[in-house]
């Protein structure tokens, strides 16, 4: 007797990856209209909201390598949307600040991201959105803990 295996469409990870790929690809298209990538948007909004003020802060917030953040910041500087400024309290620390052009672009980018979110998640009411977010964050945190326990 041959073993029985679940079909691809029975795996939640398959559907989560498909949704994630679709959502990310559409957001890349939506933001490309403004000459910005999703990762660049992540940096810009983090600086705008002051959730991060240094490249190290951005790396921690986005959970990416600091060298990747450096490349993102370089590109945003080349687009004149972001600048590195010396921290007046520490000569070794550079602060990331939006330029006037970057600040002016934030409302348009934010509106595009809001439209994008509504397109994909508009059928969810506020409590459903909050529950989905809570579950996704919980799954991610649990996965990180298990990976740390496994030495990965």
C-alpha cells in the first residue's frame, strides 16, 4: 500500500506564500509609479514616523542585514528622498532624515499603500484585521523562538 500524502492545497504555508507573493508583487507595482520599492517605502515611513532614526534602528525594525539597509539608504539618498546627518550628541552616529522631497512624497505613498491594503484586506472588519495581525505576529514570533531553540 502506497503512503497517502496531503495535496499541495492542503498546506497552509502554500496559501500563505501565494498570498504574500501576490500582495508583495502588487505593492511593488503600485509604488513603482512613484519610483520607490516596497523596501524603500518601509524605510521612508519608519523614518517619517520616527520608529527608526538610524540605519541600525531600521535594520532591527525590518529584521534585515545592516548592509542591506545601507544599500537602501544609498538609493534613497541618490533619489534625494533621504539624507544622513551627523547626530549632534554623538560624532559616531548618523541620523537618517527625510529631505523635503521625501517628506512631500509620504502622503502619496501612504495613500497608495492604504488603497493596496483595502484592495486585499478590505473585506475584513477592524476586529478581523486585528485578529489576523495578532495571529500572524504570534506565528512569526513562535517560529523565531523555535528556530532559536533549534539553533537555526
